[in-house]
């Protein structure tokens, strides 16, 4: 099996994932999964496509991710892994799609408007 390359995005985070058969090693930006994502919920998010498709420990992952925060990066990696798994076996699509793992989350930060403090917050109005 050759190396499969997919990208995933979430907010400002962009992840590039290279998936190949192996022992289940996950390396993100030249670090192990446990050292890059120290919070267990973020580790779970990255491993979610594998647990749903019963492929834990079957594929090696080498990912590079930049931009955004840690949660956005974890979800970008999750999307890229899900895309790569569906390319390996189209049957996985039936498992991953109902969980929402194949959909790019379009929510982005709303821009700040001029004459206002933030995107929606206004400066305090003074009548007198």
C-alpha cells in the first residue's frame, strides 16, 4: 500500500496527513501524539476515526499541522484521517459520515467591524 496524503481544515488550522500501513504510530509535527496533544480529549478526537472503523494500531500517521489553536488542529487532523480512511475503503464512509467526521466545519471567527469594540460588542452609548 502506498502513502495516502489528505488535508483537513478547521478554523485557521490546516493539517496535512500522510497515512500508511504500520504499527499505529502517530507523529504530529515530529512529536508523538501524547506529547503534542497532552489533553486526553484532544487525543480522543484524533483517534476517533480509527476507533469507529476498528483500525487502532493498523496505520501509521505522519501529520504536519499549522495555524489555529490546539482544538482546531486536533479536529483538522481528524478530518484528514477520516478522508484518508474513506479512500482506503469506501465502506468506512457509511460509518464516518453519520458521526459528522467527513464534513468540514465552516464556522469561522467573525471579523471585527469599525466603530465597534469587537465583532458584535459596541462602545458604551452615552446620551449626555
